[in-house]
C-alpha cells in the first residue's frame, strides 16, 4: 500500500498547493485593484506596493489553506473515482478509512505547521502590512504617536493621556483618577499633569508640573508639584501601544503577555482571550475539512470541478458563519473563550465523523 499512499499524497498535495497559490493570487489582484488609487494618490513607490503585498501574502495563505485543503480532498477523490481508479481500490478491499489515512496525516501535519505559521510568521508580516497601511492608506496618521488614550489601571483607577509618543515614552495632558473604595462613582484623588514620563531605569512613571487633588470629608486638598513619581501605576508604555494594536499583529507570546497585563490592571480580556485561542484552533480547520471532503466524493462519482469548488466554498462559508457567531458570544462574555474558539471545530468535527460513518457503512 505504500506506493498507493504516495500516489494519493502526491495528488492531494499538488492540488492543495495549486489551490493555495491560485486563491492567494486572485485575492491579491482584487485587493490591488481596490487600493491602487490610494497608493498612487500618496505617491507610493513600486517597491512599497511590492513590499505591501509580500506582507499581505501570509494572511491570505492562512485564510485560504482550509479552502484549498477541502477542494483538494474533493478533487483528488473525485478524480480517482471518475477514472475508475477508486473502483479498483474498493475491489481490492480498500476501505474508506484506509483510503483517507494518507490525506488525514498530511492534513494534520499541515494543521500543526500552520499553528507556527499563523502564530509567528503571519503576525510578523501583518506588522509590516499595517505599518504601510498607516503611512500610505490612512491620512494624518502618526506611526509613533497615540492620542486621546484611556486606560483602566486596576479596578478603581482611570488614566487619560491627550497624547503619547512611543518613541520618547512621554505623554501630555495626563490625568489619573482614583475612585473611592466605598463608592465607585466618587473620586478620592485626581492628579493632572502637563506631561507624564516613563523612566525605564526605575520602571516608574513621573508626572511633571502636576496638580494633586484629594477629596474627602466634604473638602478638597490641592497641591501643586514640579515632579511626582507615581509608585502605584501598573501599566507600562508597551501597554499603550499594544492596546491599539490588533491581535493579528501579535504573536502567541506577545498576545499572552498583553492579556496578562490587562488582567492585572482590571480590564476585561474576554475578546483578547478569544483571539488568542482562535490562533491555535483555526489551523485545525484544515484537518477537519478532510473529514467532509473525502467521504462526499468517495460515495459519489458525478460532478466536476465546478461542483467540487462550490461545495468547498459552501462548507467553508458555513464554517465561518459558525466561527464568527461563536466569537460574538465569546466577545460578549456569554461563552467561555476557550470553548468559543473551538466551538466551530468541534461541531464540524462531529459532523465529519458522522459523515464518515454514514459513507463507510
């Protein structure tokens, strides 16, 4: 059976590779047609456009891999069936389960490899892609600056900065409000400053030209200081930067550290936890779709490439509906983040196994 396995694997991999390349090129061309005018309006050089779409490619490969794997499983099985090769294999006693084994192994290897690809290669490429977008596709955007920033630093503290420059780790028009332990709508202390500076040596924030107001017992104490070190602040400059970054720009470790720091400052991290677990769960869609594709073509001989392509798109579209719907519930806190990320996979895995048993009887 080793020769047969190699034959099936060759057909499966060649079709999958063709699908990934074809789908990626199609979406790059569509995106280029949509954004070319914006690049030309901003006088972007040809090399910038090339760099943008080189950085755009890994994201497309990530999204198109499950579609290509499903199409490959349908096409490979359908081709063998139409050429009567599958009939000969069945006559020799080859079962559906044994026929699927090589493709399932390859799909599992692709899924495991995609965990690394999606978790490190794609975020690195997305950082370059988003940086180019911020410069050439969004007007009046400063790559090193953030404005009108609100942070929750613990359960009873709100931090505001009118402007923050990540290159100098300095903010301006800063305000820190500490709320009362007994009454969360009552301010116990407020510190306003012209500037706030991060000291990387001490690991603390310093407020410059600050006004400190302390409220209590129906009175207000006001004190003005040139500089005051804020020992109780928990956030660091990278938290400000990452707060506006997209999860797609962060690798597993960066996103995990970001979630941990947000938990320490009392923020709701459900959305980011869903995105973190989804980075791991989505690659395994490539394995699960094989459980649908092979049994479908194994039991049917009719239908050309157009039908198989339509089935691939339909299955992947339904999968995305399940995934996006569960994400909404997860973002709102109605579903546990880990379950949210894996729910679509679990549903389709159950459906695929049921499909195998139905056809394999």
